């Protein structure tokens, strides 16, 4: 099984490390941008959040393509590791945005009733 997966090969570990590294960097950038954007009202928050998401996606795509083209990595290990960490980060981002929108609705409800 280990030979089939290639986990005894240092290139496999490099591939997993690079994939996870890019995914974690994407998630950290998402966290920082969304926390910064949350200081603004809802309309500007959405503008900054979507702009940041587009920039992060473009940068991640360029990095993934460059790594696959220029480095000798195991493509399957690299992409699985990247997509796994990317998916976890995306789930966190959706949760953050949902909580932000719930807080905005709660704040606007208390403003109307006050």
C-alpha cells in the first residue's frame, strides 16, 4: 500500500507539503481579509470580501499551475492536499460570512425596535 501511494518517496511529502502550504496560506489570507472587511458596513464588507476572494483564487490558481508545470511534484498528492486544505478554509469562510450576516440582521433588528 505504501508503495502504491508513494509515501516512502520524498517527492510525495514535498508535494503534500506544498499543497497544504498553499491551502493554509489561502485560508490565513481569507481570515485576515474577512476580519479586516468586517469592520465596514454590509455593502463594503461584501465588496472587500468578494474582491479579496477573487484575488486569492487567482493567486492560488497561478501558484498551483506554476508548481505543477515547473516543479517535479506528485500531481495527485499535491492536488489532493491543496484541495483538502482549500475546502476546509472555504468551509470556515462560509461560516464566517454567515455569522457576519446574522450579526448584521440582528443589529438592524435592534436598531428598528429601539
